[in-house]
C-alpha cells in the first residue's frame, strides 16, 4: 500500500511539472506575439522615410507646346474701285515677283470721266486766258493817268486769279480720275506665291467691304515662314530671345527642324495669359507649308538660384501642392509650395517657409499625415 502511494505521488508531481512547463511556454509565446504586433503597429504609426536635404540650384528644362507655321508675309488683294475683272495673269500656285502684273481690271466709265475732265480743263483754260487778257489790257491802259479807275483794275485782277484757281482745280480733278487707271492694274507687293483666287473673269468687284467679302487674290511669302507659339505665364521667366527651339510636323515625322527665337511679345495675352513668341524658319525647299501645326520644344533656364527637389518629394492633391518637412521633433510637417520648372534633375519649388538645409521626405504622399511622427532611414545608394 505504501509502494502504491509513493508511485501515485510521483505521477502527480510529474503531471504538475509538465502542466507548469506547458503553461510557461505558452505565456512566453503569447508575449512574443504581442511584442511583434506592437512592433508592426509602431511601424505603421511611425513610418520609416528617406529624406533629402534642401539645397538651391539652377534647373534647365524643355517645354513642349503646339505651334503654327504662318507665311512670313501675306496680303489680301482687293480692287480699289468698282470694276470688272478683264484678265488674270497669274493663278493659284504661281510664283510671282514684286511689281509683277497679276490682274487687269476694266471700268468703262473712267474713260468718260477722263474726257469730261479734259473738257473742263479746256473750258477753264479759255476763261482764264480771257480774264488775263482783260486784266493786262486794263493795267497797260491805267499807266495813262485818269484813264482807268483803280476799282476796275482790282476787279479784273480778282477775276483773273479766280479763273486760274478754277483751272488748277480742273487739272487736279483730271489727275484724280487718271490715277484710278493705275488701280485697274493689280501688282504683286512682294515675291511670293498665289495661294487663293476668288473671282472669275468678268466678275464685278469693288473695294473691301463692298460687294464680295473675299479678296481677288491672296499672296504668301512661303520661302520664309514664321513659327508662332504661346508660352504659359508660369514658364515665361525662363525664356530668352537667344534661344533655339526644335520642332516637328506631322507630315514629316522623321525630320527635326530648328529655328531661333526672333521676337517676343513682352506682354501676356489677356485671354490666354500667355506670351507670344515668333521664330523665323528658312523654307527654300518649301517642304513646310503655311498653316501646318508643329510640336515645339522650347528650352527653359532659370535665371536665379532656386530650391530644387526630386519630383517624388512634391505632393499635388486636389486642394493643395506641398512637401513634407521633418521638424526637430521628427514629426512630419506639410509645407505649401508653388511649382516652377520641371526637368530631369528635379522640380523647382517656392515657399517662404523653407530654408536651405531643411530635411524633406524624398518620396512624399498624403498618407503621411501632418504632425505624424516619422523615423529617418538611410538613403539607398544608386547602382551603376
């Protein structure tokens, strides 16, 4: 009986020890799991971030904008006086030289007006000669004292002057009508190409705004073109009239063209808030056509040293644009900024709250809340 009791007691003790060991092991495992969960929660609440030190630099960039090719010179030719088209000496596509006769007009009533003006000249000339002869006769007679009253001489002289003035007026009227004959010949104002012809032979034409609204002809200078672009206000600070642009056109996708900036408007368009730029394009081969649209790459350079950061450091939401600065307490601080030029090296930012040497989150997102604690991690080295 004593042996059985001793065996029983040993079994109970062994079972108790086993239960105690199992309980202790279970507690340690539970504690480790709890610590791991706490570490994970801490990593979520205090995210690790890479930082960059804010420095100043100069950034160069290229702005891609659409452009339009226009003739260097273009003119719409209208008839100066009411007339009929008698003959076309050039047509669409014709290359013309300055002063070349393009259109011959006719106006039969001008000949009648000229004949009438000539008749008035002869009439006034006869009147003038008569009044002059009368004045000369009275003046010579008056040399004998008491023969002619002074009043008669004065009236004869006034009549002679009036008839002379009428004669000069008749001559001027004739010249005015005769000058209309030159308007019946329409000539090219410069070397160019006829791009439009809008009236047929025998058509009745007149000055702009009377009769047909379309010009008789349109002349374009096509061997030299203007490339016209509009640069948004935010990018105008990096423009220079010494810059050279590259551009392409859809019709010649495999060819790249260059042009130098020649003219800058110096003001912003009130409607588009952009500055107009013009480049001269030599087009002797006439590959480029007026009216073509171009994709233009404009070089932009900063004139002053500004803060430059990686593009990933700038967060742009629907409400604001900001960067995240790490303050002395290692907490995230949202700083509103304005963006400037963007290039391969980064992006310009402007803010009165930033200073050189500030630490910014390199890859910023709005998930890092304002005031949230963060911890810095070593930046990854770039691999060659």
